[in-house]
C-alpha cells in the first residue's frame, strides 16, 4: 500500500523557516517523481515544487522560487521541502503527492 505521511509544519513568523518532510512507504521514491502541493483556505490547490525520479528539482512555483528547496533522501525514502523567508501568503496545508496519492498534509501558518 502506497502511503505518504507529511510532518514539519507549524506556526512561524514572517521571514522564518520550516522544513517539511514526507515519509513514503509502499514504494521507492528513487523511482518516482514527487510533488509538493499546497492549499490555502478558499483557494485552489497549487503545485509548489516537483523533484524528478532522478533527484533533480524540475519545478518551483513562481511564488516560491528562491525561497523553497525540494530534496530527497533515498536511504530514508523521504522527500523534504525547505521553506525559507516565509511570507504570510505561504500559509496553507502542504501535501506530498505521488501520482494520485496524497498524504494527510501538514499545516503551515505564517503570522506575526
């Protein structure tokens, strides 16, 4: 069974940082492209970043370029998303996605 479990969210002030993690089970992330998406209340789902099966970041949303970094640890079968220079508009639930499978999400709240 494919399972994704996100963690690392929290409450942070503008300009702060968080590191999100997505622990995968039931498959190997090293053979799959992995995606982080987010959804803020009342807004549509937004693709934040994608890392290829080869471990190369292939996409960052314009709104996060230069501030977020996607990476993965094949040994731990985990994908990370480093969030730096956070803005209030980054507040959302962040989800890890493999094809049609999505985790339960982790909440990121940026507020002063």
